[in-house]
């Protein structure tokens, strides 16, 4: 290597990182769009294009109004400082004029010049200047004194005020110390690390992701560096043998090499090659800027079939989530905004009057209690309330939901193709009360509490019901939204296995800050941290910031909108009004009993055997129960009634269909009566055979 090459190598990275702000740095700056294959600038600036004009004008006028308000409030203080420093400024002006008239600078040079002949020449020049300048100085001083006398005695007050307003700021500017400003900037121009190709290369080489002196280990660029939002973006090609996993592991070293915070570095995998990825470096930490309050405060009806607004990503772009057909898990450490985030989605669903809500909170906090205004079923904590036993309400609701989901699948398969294309629930079907299949949202906060109630048999039933719902219910139009601070699981044995199955079946994951990458993987899904998505790297100061995984191909880091307790109550009050107008307010919100009368299945089945019938098929039995006793069997199916009766000891036998004559499965009336008698004997005659309260 030649000396010149060595010198170039040594100075290659010596660049200025903190460039001084431009004079107009406080004004809005719009990055020109640059394509990847050339750097041609657009003819019309981005700010003047259609769609950008109003936001650009709004931003400019907003900044202008802020400056006017800021300086108007401080004008009296500015005036006091100007009066204080104006005399010093006047003295400096007079002193400068005196030095000019007497040519003090030349005389000073004469005093410090060691050569006597040169000093005499300086003195002669100074004498010559004094003879010409001193008369003008005296004349100017006299004119100034006369002007001041005229201004004080003859001029009207408004002229005096105008002169003072014009002269005092100038004198104060001259007189004030350099390190003490009179007028401070209303908008401070931010300073940030200027990203250049040299800085990027330095960062990658400092992180050990390549070597500048080895040709086969050099980091290259897959695109030109360009502005993207409030940051810089570029495609990076790592050396052969290095992949996305390497750069994820070296993220902290990379941030150090770029001389920025880790929270400013964002990496995105490129599908074309494992060694290529997109680097986006924010000018400043984007996650520390709140996204603001939820747009749901506009109090407008929503549509569950449309995406719900969640917040803003690291680039300031809106992030939404389509809740239909998915189950959603929200996981985080305590006090990181988990319940607030889940509540955002529940509030969106509440503003759709055609969505039936079920809300359960295992910890019984105030976060969800206002949902009693709209929820069909709700319970909070495990302590007895006026509405009944919260745990009993929860279990009964899960049983009803399972039966309803099974009935929905059966009903959808029987509907004509023109009504139900492809056998799936549609928006029209869900909003038509004739079909009885509205979209349902089931919210379970602190869901881990329901896996450990203290009753082992009940725990098994609850865990089985929850696993069923999270796996099967979304495709039937029943959305499941769960939140937990213990994604690692609860209990042991079968319960722990079911909790893991329950957790892993959620299609969409929202992870706020967690304690480790292992817990982050439990929330976002196994292997998420190796792809660069690790919620344990989020700073403790971030509240309401998390990662959204599974909703799309991207996994954005989201600053979620805020809806505090007051906002939630305002939204839910309006949501109740919407439901009252639409006639969809139901369940506990409408004043119904939380736990319905439990039906005596053996007694009810006997009532639907007509005349001399001694056998019925399961299908016909379910139809008659739905028609004659809809308050207890509206969602009954042949599978569910068969399971209930077989559990009570009624055998399933071959029964000939009364219409087609085909042999089908069903039960005998005698078997039902025998089961009822047997139950009565076992309970010592206490079984009345009538419906009783649970």
C-alpha cells in the first residue's frame, strides 16, 4: 500500500458529525424523493404536491402562530433588557467612534512596533487621519446632541416612541454580553448525527460485520442513502458469510459505531437475500414521542370489518389492525401499558353497535369496569359482586360461547350459497338479526388467573374451553382478545400444557416491554428475537410502546394511542347510546341476569317427545329444543345435545328417520326416563326434575 493510500485510509472517517443547523433549520424540511438507481430531484418539491399542500401550510402557520405567541408573552421582559443594555450599547458606539476619530488602532501599533522608524511612520499616519476625522467626529456629535434636543422638546410623543423603538433594540444588541441573549428562539432547531456512507461503513466495521482492507469482507450498499421520514435509510449488503442474524446480535455495537442510541437503529430483513437488510437510523429517538390520544374520541361509529387505529410506528406512519378472523394476545411486564393497549381495541369494537362484547378482568382493576355500560357479559376479579359470582359468570359464558361457535359452523354450512358464500360469515349476515350471528369480541385481561382458580376440575374445564375458543372461534366471527403479564404460564402438568397451547394459538401478538428475550419470544412467538424483534430492548421509560407481530408481513414498533379512564368512559357512554338507538344493547348491560336458569336437560327432552313417540334422532331432538325452548337451547346442535345426554347416561342408539327412513343416531324416551330416575335415586329423592338456579 502506498503512502498516499495509507493517508487516505487514516483520514477516511474524519468527518464532521454534528453539522451546525442551517439558518432556517427551524422551518419544516421535506425530503426530496430519490430513486434507488439515480439521484434526479423532482421538478415540483414534495411540499407543493397535491395532498401535501395543506399539511405543509398547516405546519408553517402553526409554527408562525407559536412564534408570535411565544414572543408576545415575553415582550415586556425583552423591553426591560433592552433598556438595561442600551446605555452600554450607546457607550460602545461612542467609544468606537472616538477610536476611529483619533485612530487609536494605528497609535497602538506604533507603541508595540520595536522599529523606531516604522513607529514614526505609524504616528504620522495617525496624525494625518486625526486631522481629517476629528472635525467629522465633532460635527456628528453636535448633530446628535441637537437631534436629541429637538426630539425631546419639539417632536410629538409618537415620533419619540418610534425613534426609541427603532434605536433601543440596536443599542441593546450592541451593548449586551455575547453569552447573554435578549431574545431566545421560540423553536429550537434539533441537532442530530448526520448519516453519511462513511459513517455507516464505520459503524458496520466497528461492529465486526466486515473489514475495510479485505476485499471479500467489505460492506457495500444496495441503494443510495435517502431521507425517510425523520431519519436516513439505506440497503446494506453484508459480506458473504454474514447474515441478518449477525447484524441483529451486533445491534448495540452497530449503534455505538454510528454514534447514536440503540433506540434510533431499526433493521428490516430483505426478502431477496439473507445478507441484505434495510438500515433506518432515526434523527432522534422516535419512540420517546407520544402518539397522542386515540382518534376514537371523535365519537363516531366504527365498523369491526375495517381496521382499528392503534398508533404510530417509528417513522410516524399510522398503524392499524383488522380484528376479524384472528385471536389477539397482548403481553408485557406490569405497568407498561398492557391493559391500555388491549382496551384500545375493545373501545373500537364497542363503537360498532353490532358487536356483542364479553369483558372479563382477572385482577378486578378499574381499567375495565366502565365496559359494564355496553358488555353483554362481564365480570371483574373473583370477589362476589351484586351481579353474582364473577367466576361462575365467566365459566357459564365460556360454555355458551363454545355451544354457539359449534352451532354457527353448523348453521353456516346449511345456508344457501347466495346468502353465505363459501360457508363463511359475512358483514350482512352478522348485522342481520334474523340469523343471530353477530360478531362477538371476548376480552380476557390477566387471562392466566383463570387457569389457576384453586379448583382443579374447574381449571381443566376452563383451560379446555379457552383453548377451544382461541383455536376455533375466530373463524366463526368470535374474536378473542387476551392480555397477560405472565406469558410463561401457570400451574403444572396438564394445565400448564394447555396454557402453552392457548398462548401459542394466537395469530396476532402485541408485545410491550418484557424482562428478557425469552419472555419476548413467548409473547411475539418463538424465534422472534433472532429476527430482530425483542421487546426486552425497549427502554423502561417507554409507556405504551410495543411491537405488533402477525398482523402483516411487517413487525412495526408502535407508539400506541392513549385512552385513559376519562377517555374510555366518554367513548363507552357514546357507544351505549349507539347501541340503544340500534336496538342491540343486550345482556347484563341491558339489565338481564348474569347467570340464567340452568335447564334440566332430562326433563326438557321428555317434553319434546310427542304422542306415542319412543325414539328421536339427535337432529330432530335438537330442532325441537331450539323451537320450543329457545331461552335455553337457541344454539343447540345435534352434536351438543348428544354429548349432554350421553354424559348423563343416555345411550346413543340407531333410530330410523321419520322422513327418509334412513337409520340415524338418536335416543329412546325410555333411556331418558331411566337416567332421570337414576339421578333422583342417587340424590335421595332430591331431584325434582325441574329447572333450578345454578
